[in-house]
């Protein structure tokens, strides 16, 4: 079973702007090698799990729903500004129901690899892998 956790970052708002700080040391338990953002999402992201990569997803603007399976069955987690989730190895995940203007930022433990050798993209294979571990 993979490790998955939900946490909330503080949102500091005044009459000028909102600020959502992330303290990398202490809140992120892996070395960050890549940062990317998902914006202007018109459809759900691809469903998959990773064998090696760990990720932390932070909602900075709007709302989005994460669908997660850490080996105990699928569940949905609604993310709003300041909400974050850690997705460890062997955690099935994808994102859907992006609100207009949603900004979802990901911190990754690996560099980008277009060959996707780290991915499990078949849900039945994922379920078999999690019952074998």
C-alpha cells in the first residue's frame, strides 16, 4: 500500500492579495527535482501510479478533485487554495473537475522522463501490484 497524506498550508489574505507559503524543509519529505503547474485544464489528467516518483500537489487557486487509491480503494479529495496532498509511490491518482482558473502545482522527486518507465497506467495492474506488496 502506498503512502498518501492530506495537509493544509496557511493562506494569508489582506486587501491586496493572498499568499500561500510552502516551507520546503519540514513539509516536503523528498528532494525536489522538478516543479510544474497544471492550468487551463479542460479534461481530467491521466490516471496512473508511480513506481519511483513521489509528488506533492498544491492547489493555489480555484478547486479541483483528486481521485486517489493508496491500495485501500478509490476515494475523492476536494482541493481548494492552500490544500495539498502528498502522493508517494504506488498510489493511483488523477485530477478532475477543475474549476475555471484553477492552478495546481506539483513538486516532484524526479526529473521529467518522456519514456514514462516509472508509470503504471493500467488500474488492474496497479491493484495486483498493491496486493502483492
